C-alpha cells in the first residue's frame, strides 16, 4: 500500500523536475565503452598492457615462465628518458616497491590508486557524471534512488516498522541515491522519523558533496553536551559520516545499501602457470616503468584463492586461465552478515558482476574511456566485476540467522519494484525535454544493449545496464524473504 503511494506520487516532488542539477541523461555523451558498464559480453575489454612479455605455447595469456625481475629496483638507470611529469602517486607506488624489495599485489596497487589518503582517485575530486570519469545509475535517473527507497520501506515494514533504524550506505558517491531515496519517501513520516543515516565514505571531498546534496544542516544535539550534529532538511533525519563500516554504531536494526561499492574493493589476480596458480604482481621494470610480473612463490592471498575454488565446481575452475578474488569483499560481507544477524535488518548489494567465478575483469576508465591499468595511476578509475557467489557463501557461512536472496538482474529488481508505474507517473507531468530524459534514463537503468527508440546520433545512443548489473539481498531470516526476491 505504502509502496503504491511512493510510485504514484506526483512528479512535482522529483529531483529531475525541480532542480535538474545533474545533466539530463540524454545529454551525457555515451560512446560504447565510455561508461563503467560494458556493452559487449566478454569479461575483459579494457586494455591490459604493461605485462612483462613472454608466451607459452602460443597462448594468448602472459606466460608462466615470467619471473620477478628486480634488477631495475636496485640499479635504476642513471639517466632516465621518462618524462619528469611522473605523478606523486606513481612515485609513491615505486617507493613502496623499492622499500619492500619486490613487487606488490594487484590488490595493493588498486587500493593505493583508489584510496591513498593523499593521492587516491576518489580522494580529492568528484569523479562522476559527464564531466567526470564515469556515470552510475543514481546519476542516470532519480528513479533509481526512488526504487531503492521502495525496497528499504518494504523491508522496514517486514521488520515490523521499528522506531529506530540505522540506514547505512557504503560508498555513496555524490549522495544522489540517498537524496532521491529520502525525497521519494519524505511524506511517510513514521518511516523517515525512524531513519538514522550513516554514510561510509573514505573521500573528504565526496563527504562534503554528500553533505550538500542531502541538504544537511548542523543542529545542536541536546543529549550530547550541545555537540552539533548534521540533519538532512529533506526529511529531518540525522546523518553521520564514517570511513569504514566498523565505525558505524551497532545495536539497532540495520539496513545497508551498497551500490557500486564492491567493484572498487581491491582484487588479487591469479594466473595459471607451470607452477600452478601464480599471483600477478606489479613491479618496476628496468625502463623504470610499472609492469606486471608473476610471483614465483605462493602469496598470502593464495588462502583466499583456495577458499574461492572450494565454492566452485571443478569444471568451472578447470576452464579458467585466470581468477580474480577479493578478500576485502569477503571480509566486508562477513561483517555485514554478522551485523544483520545480531541487529536484524538486511543489506542490498547492487553492482556489475557475475553469478560465477570472475576471471579477468579489472579495468581502468579515465574520462569515459578505457585506458591501461598501469597508466598514470590515480588519474583513472579501477574497478572489477563482483563475484556474487563468493558473497553468498561468505554470508551463509558467517551466520545461520541470515538468508541470501538473488542475484536478480537490475532490470528484474527495478521492474518488480514498480519502475514502470513510476516512469508513467513522472511522464504525466513534464516537458517534452524532461520526457526524453526520463525515457533515456529508464532505458539505461533497465534495458539491455542500445535503446530501440533512439533517434539521435549513434554515439549518444543510451546503452542499457539492466542485465549487466546484479542485485543480491542478505537479510535476517526472522523477516522472511525481502521484496521482490520472494
Ligand atoms: N554509490 C555511488 C558511488 C560509487 S563509486 C554511486 O553509485 O554513484 C565508489 C564510492 O565508494 C565512492 O564514493 C568512493 O569514494 C567510495 N569508496 C571506495 N572505496 C572505499 C573504501 N575503501 N572505503 C570507503 N569508501 C570507499
């Protein structure tokens, strides 16, 4: 009942029709391969160069005979012909490799590139939208955040409408999803009054942007010695920021949202070699450039690889020459499941990924174009497919009190939550330009491939993210299966 009201609410309350701060989706340049999602079905389309040359048996994969070459580390060329424009982050990475006395894992490289507290890709700027490096669903259309709002409200009802709920968002970007969720549900006072919002964000710049987009004000908190807290003027709910989930207070029923958060978590890459599985590492070559090498010894991440292989069938693993694993995703899912087990509630994870082992998906995107993973680190986004079965197994092993549902495709999730009704309600009261933007946004959220209705230039044709993105829910069993995973 509540849900129907959210979907059919007049268009006047919408972000698009009031403020239109982000450019209409139809105006965002979108060449194929210029968003964070692909338009073709192969896993690895981004350039993957920088690997130390060497082939085994005509195989296209870099060969197993590669060994770690440290000569460049101890005897750097006296006169380098490298441009002196090397970024601070590149110097920092080379410094780590030098002082470590050997290469670092792809995961360590990825973590430094994305979240190094001084130079990380996410740390100092707004990377989203047409002016940034890539675009995400909440930025495509207000309807995305509104539909997630429907999901949260349904779960809150299933939880028995508790008076206090911790609503946690992991990696909120610009804060657009949360702002649209709150605008969409603002009329339901008992719901919004119960929400305590917790934003988990490592970037100070993005924290500030989220503060602005949630229209936060500082108010005095009478309970805590007059300390000032942030409150969003969209619903009056308190909002607090943290840099990790561990810092978010527990003890109250919790709903956790993670949209395009897991794909930014650092992955390890393993490659089949004559020695078995060898970890791919990042080293500095004799030419002083970063390059990939294979570890000659087993690495600590091998333990996670063994765990991952146990969750897969032999046939699935046999067919692969590379495997990606994400220990941080496994650890995070473990904490999410334990929190939901003890506090009640649930989590919704939406990301691009696979319902199977991920082989070779790491990609770098700068200004809406694929670039080499090792090229000018920190200036491009790095992301990898999310391995959904490993999240499912982790959650199920973490606690008997939680159940895992899905994954569904994004198209199924949004369709079942009622996005068709919402788009129709919005189309009833808008200008022609806004209608175009709504249709384009709708297609990009739920469609597959290029939009059939598109009449503009080919390079701007909206490409659907509906099947490339998957949604999985982890919920406390006492609430039953969440909408729309029943
Ligand atoms: N959910 C947003 C943004 C996705 S990009 C959207 O869909 O538009 C990833 C987000 O996670 C960014 O806000 C980034 O700063 C944040 N992030 C990445 N790694 C993080 C980490 N280890 N801890 C906290 N936040 C992180």
